[in-house]
């Protein structure tokens, strides 16, 4: 449903097809869940909740991450409505004809902090919580004697880009 919404209501920097969006999502999922591919892996009792949250995170960054900045706020609203199980979501966004099967609308066990933009958050699967990207790094301190031109202050964008660079490459 997120792919349908993005193609119908979103704006992309470059042309995107359904296949590339789904392919990106599957690559993120594979990377994020790689540790579960090993034999004899013990799964925690809350694995279903972890998988739901990981799937939402991967949808946000494979589909929503490809959107222009101007479409991201609308995508955030759509995703919150999808997660909470808004019963009017299909008709509200005119997605009826995009669905080739009946979609049973239900809420998902995803605990995104209130008043947080979904793009400002990272799902920390070891803790089972959504954190602001800046909370995933140690507090930055300017090194003693550091020269102005050599100081790199991490921002939400640099932290997020670094995460995906190291996770997916």
C-alpha cells in the first residue's frame, strides 16, 4: 500500500518504478535481518514485534527515503495512519484500484514516539525501541586542541547517512 501511495501522491527526485521500490525494501530487509539467516539462531519471544518494526523501518527508508523532501511530511502522515489502522485509509488516498486483494486494515505494534517525524527515527532492534538518530551516537564533544577545520560535528543527516553507508555497503 505504501508503494501505491508513493506512486500516486509522492514526488521522486528520479523516476521510480514499483519494482525498484520493492527491490530496495527487500535489500534493506535482508541487510537488517541478516543475523537471523544463520542456522540454530535463537529467536527472542518478541520476534514478531521486532519484525513488524523492522519492516516499517525498511518501508520508510526504501520508499519514503526516495521521495522528495516536499512529499515526506505527507508520507509520514500516511504511514502513521497505516500503522494505527485507520479504517478510511484506502478511500482517503484513493488506493482502492491499486489493491489486487482484500486488505484487512489493522493496527500494527509499532511504537513511534508521539510528535516525532518518522524520518527522524531509527528502529533499534536490540532494545526494541524507536530512537531519534542523534540518540544512536555518543554525545559529541569538541576535542581539546581541535582545530576549527578538522572538527566534524555529527548532525542527524550525517548520522543517518553513515548508518546506511555502513549497513548497506
